[in-house]
C-alpha cells in the first residue's frame, strides 16, 4: 500500500516532468525552430526539484495521497514553460522566468518544511485563535505604511528589501485553519437553531459572533484593498466551511443572500466594481480601453480553436498581465481547447483527490480543513478561468500553480503539503502497524 | 459531513463543467464571430508577418511579392509592388495599419495559404521547413495595362478591357493612380502620411474609377436602348424607320430634345446607331415604355453590383421611377437624365453584344497556383446575366460593326479584324462646354467570336460634339485592343 502510492507518485512525477520538458522543447521549436540546447539540463532541474519533494513525502508522509504532487508539478511545469515562452516574447524578456524558477524552488522548500513541522494535522487545531490573529495580521500588513505597496490599484503587497509579497495568499490558508478549528468545536451548537430572524432559524448569535467578526474584518480589509477576487474567494470559503461543518442549508441561503446584498452594495458604491460588471456584460464599447484585456483574451482563445496555434506560435503577449492572471488565455491560444481542457481536468482531479482526503480524514477537524483547502483551490481556479472566459465578471486572482507569482505559488505548495499531511495521518490512523509508532 | 462533502464535490464539478462549456463557446463555436470582430486585428498581424503568395499577371509580370527582410527587422517579410501605380487599383495594397484592398483583400486567404486546398496540402509538408502559400495569377495583362496607361496619359479617365467569352478582365486602369509601395511600407508613419496625402487629393487617386465610380454613359447607352427595342420585338434591323428630324418632343412637355449641332437624322436601327441619332433613340425609348427599358437595362447588369472579385464594386444605375415622367424616359434612352454607369459596366455591355448576349461574371484572377506551380483553383467562367437573346445580340453586333466601318467610331477600326463600337459624349452642362468622351467596342478575327471588348472614358474633355468620343477615346481603345489581339495571336 505504502510503496504502491509512492511508486505511483514517482512514476507520475516522471511522466509530468517529461510532459513539461516536451512542452519546453516545443516552445523552442515554435520560437526559433530549434530544440533548446539546455533541454536535458531543464529536465534534470525539474526532476531534481520534484524528486526532492517526492523523497520528502516518502520520509515524512509515506502514506499520503500519490497523485496531488504530480498534478501540481505538471501544472507548475506547464505554467513555467509558458512564463519562459511569454518572457522571451517581451521586450524586457528573461526576468519573470528566472524568478518563477526560484519561487518554485522556494515553494518546494516550503512544501518540505510544512511536512516536516506539521507532523500531525490535528496539532494545528490547538492554535486556532493564534491562527486567527496571524491571518488578520497578514491581511492588515499591506495597509501599513512603509512596507505596504499598491500595485495595479490593489493594496495587497508588502515590500521587504527587494522582495514583494502578497500576505493575503498566506492569510487564506491560515484563516481556513482557524475556521476549521473553530467550527469543529462549535459545530453542534451552530447546527441548533435557537434564534429566529424572520424566516431564518439561526443559532445563538454568541456562537456565531467570533466567526462573523473574523469574516467581516477580512472582507472589509480586502474591500479596502480593492482585491475583489480574494474577497469573493474568502466569502465562498467561509460559507462552504460553515455549511460542511453544520449541514445546515440555511447557511447557504443566508450566504447567498448576503452575497447578493454585498454585490448590489458594491455595485452601487464602487465604480471599479461597476466597471468590472459592465465590461463582463459588454466589453465591446471599451474594447480599446478598460475592456482591452478581456477582449484580447477572447480573441486569443478564439485564435487557439480546438488544437491551438502551438507553443510560441501564437501572439498571447498582446494580453496585459498574461503571465499572471491571464496565463490561462495563453494556454488556450497556444494549446487550444484540448490543452485548456487538460488543465481543467488536472484541477478537477486535484479537487477530487482533495475531497477524497476530506472524506477519509481521521478527525472532523481534518475533514473540515481538507474541504476548506480544496474549496480554496477549486474556487480560485473557477474564479480566474471564469473571468478569462467571460463566465463571470473578471476578478484578478492567480491560477494556482500555473500563474507567475511567488506568494501564490509558495502558499499553494503549503496547501498541498497540508492536504498530504491529512491524507497521511488518516491512513496511518487506520494502519495498526503504524498506529503505535 | 460526508454528505456535504459529496455535494461540495458535485458543486465544484458543475462549476468546472460550466467552464468547459464556456471554453467550447469561446474557442470553437463562437470563435468565428470573434475572429470577424472589427477590433480583432490578430489575423492581419499574423498574415503580415508571414510569407505571402506572389501576384503575377497573365503575361508573367510580377506585380506583388513578399521579400524576406534583413535580420533584425520588426517583421520577417515586406510586401513590394514592382510595377508601382500600374496595378494599384486592382492588386491593391496589404498594409498592417491601413488594411488591405483589391486582390490583396479578396484573395487574402489564398495568398496567406489558408484556403482548404492549400492547408490540406500542408499536412504532407508538416515536417518540411517550408510554408505553403498560394500564388495568384491575374487575368489582367501587363502589356495591355501599360498600353492603357501610356495612351490615356495624364488625363483623368479609365480604360477597361475584357475577354467577352470568359468575363476575364485584361486591363483595368484609371488615372490618377497611386504607388501602393508608399502605403505598404513598414514605416508606418510614412505610410500614414502618404495615405493622408492621397486622401486629401480632390481627384481621389485611391479610388478606382474604372469599377467604383459612375458616369453619365451618354450615347454609349444607345446599345442598351437598341437592345430593349430588339427584345420587345417591335424593333428589327429594318423596321421601324424613324423619321428624319432635328428634334423630337416627348409627350408631356413642350421642350424638344435635339440632335448634336442641330443635325437631322433618322431611319432604321443601323442608320440611327451609326450616326448616334438622339431623336430616334429618344422616340424608341418612349415607344418601348419604362418597363421594357428597365428590364433590358437590368438584363445588361444595371441596378446591381457586378459580382467581380474585387472589393466594393459600384452599382450602375438606370432609374426605375419614371412613372409617367416621359421626358425623363426619353433622356434616359440616350444615356442622360439619371442614368449612370461604371466604365466596367459599359465594357460588360459591349462584351455581352460580342458574346451572344451573355454577360459573363467579371473577374481579375485567372487561377491560384501553389508553390509547385500546381493549379489549386481555376474558376470556370460563369454567366451572370443574359442581356439580350443571341439572335438579337447578332443584330446589335452587326450594327456596332457598321458604326466603326461607316459611322462615328471609324477611329476604332483595326485592319484585318472585325471591330464594332459605339461612341458617347456625355455633356456635363458646363460653360464652356465639357463632356466625358466615351467609347465602347469589341474586336476579333473576322468570322470568329470577338476576343476583346473595351470601354474607355476620358473625363471632362472640352467640347460637346458627338465627334469627341470618336476622336479622344477611340484611339486609346484601339491601341489597347491591338495589344490584346497581338498577344492573343502570339499566345495561340
């Protein structure tokens, strides 16, 4: 059992690395009709990083799920190939690809460190209020003077020395841990309805209070920072975890109502929210202004068609922010519907694996945390791909593992490590041989 | 919690399904609409930076080609037009910022190698380092086109030569023209400046007058009136004999319509066409009535844009709202009033007479070949309209031959060939008098179907006599026809 999972993982990692190297070779062929000279070195680097992660899993979480790491590695590798390809087409080329390689290494370091320091996922439960404080602190950091930075209209960055971070990326995971801990403790109480508000039967407000405060503060902070994508993601996370914990559909109804009210309020009060919605409904009048990005993304996807133009044979660099939020449009243009669907499937498999871990988790906390982390991954993917394909109004978030972005990549590896840790613990708990170890 | 997790899984699965459906809409089902969107210049940008087929004339002169640019240039290929202004109105230009015109526009897919025939061949060449593009072979001839340019000189006007049997155009020239190299240059600032200068020119050199501008056809229109008479069966080569007169007063008015210079004329169809008798043709139009006149004019191609393979051809106009305005009908019968025609339309009218009444679909492209010189597209000649019956066309043809042999179009005669023609002088009502000098005609070896038809207009010439067309326009038409006939004899 143990060996099978790890052997599967290793096999899939090799396959994923070969796909990544193949895409890298195609990008070279597309760009200047030559297979890149450093192809073997590139493959070695990819394999080296992933085998390090694999060995860490083998040592630290030998019973963990075997497909999450290879899927993440495939998405990360494909994203990296596209960042290299997009970088080289830009006038000031070469900058992001090197950074993304470094962030990938840091991400895998964070992955190993998480497995190393979090030996039992339930130990996180104890520090739930500490995590609440850390999460809120992280969210507030960018609002501080000196280190806070506003980039592209969003005040979600901090600068320390030469490096920029988005502490919000870490806050999502930290707050998911807090929610899981708090909800597990109170879920029976929260499932009781002792308080009536109109047609709704609600639990005692004093049980709901702390979580509403945490949620309200987070949303408020994110709104102040003009980070709509994260606000939406956070809101969905909160409602979904509350519902999973209690099984009360009232929370979904209430959440939906609150969301509509919040959306209506934001639409009427904030011009940037109104602009997003109007561009989503009809980008054509502003096709060379505010709607340029989404219009160009649509053109890129249309150009790609079923099979795509081929890597480095399209013109995705016309799309602003194509290496970060809009990388999926570049994939759609150059790999077509087929490649874009493969990416969707990879995320869907990750979501499936995450929920399976949640179902099999040894404790309610683990179940809830795994559901929350999986929701984060799945919903974030849905928000950005939905935005790019005009399924939803566009709100800028990264495509997990694929987009350029250090904070996002590193924190997604941490998320992955936590899921693997929960998975490992659940198998270990059922295995008598390791139960006493 | 398992229950909720299962539902959460279903919910997320549905979210991804929605994404998948929407992705299909954007990349496949709605893709064409996005590609056709006017703000989407991706395809032109891609074509601009790709190899592109050569355009050659029927006599093998390269008129447009793509050359590889030096290393380090912004684009890999540059489009050049070695013949300069000679084919600017037909081949057009291919510019990144100013779009494409002419054959560069209508045959863009073929030139870029994107048509089905060319792409299917591409699969064979998947691993060969070569791009397949289509080369376009025009039906236009550089020798005829140069002759038209030389003969017209720096006079505003147009020359159209057509093969009546196939509808293939042999020459299509208008002066003033422009140099497409100035617009297709990759120095976009210079291109814009050149374009603005051309746009500011009141003579509008960017516009091909030959197929995109309408003029009063004057007496050349009498071919159509005669055709209407024959089609109605009320006019034959012999009957009726129109009264010899110097003026004719249509019903509903007291203002008479006069012959040029107050001359008197009349007689049978051959007589009145030979001397271009206004009074007789005005009376013929009145006798036939509006319905017959409109029907025949439309059978010749009026009131519809000709289906030529060039962008935005102009529609020639024959009014349909005469109601009971018979004086206007009388004027329309001699090509005045609101009748207006493109030089292309008048060449097609002459060609129809020469081709047993058949108006062929006009074309400037003869075939598409790939880079192995294999013909991938060789469109068959198709008939667009039937102007008059073959029998009536033969009467018209003989009448037009008489106009050359013994009438106003003597200057069109080419020794050793049977030539027919009709002059026209469309007075512009200016003081001093100025007119558009017209001639239409056809020529071919005696006893055979005519192999070339022409229309020539020289705009705004001094004078207003019926002789103007024969003196000014006929020599140009004759020279162009001679060039074509010589090449046809040599090539055969």
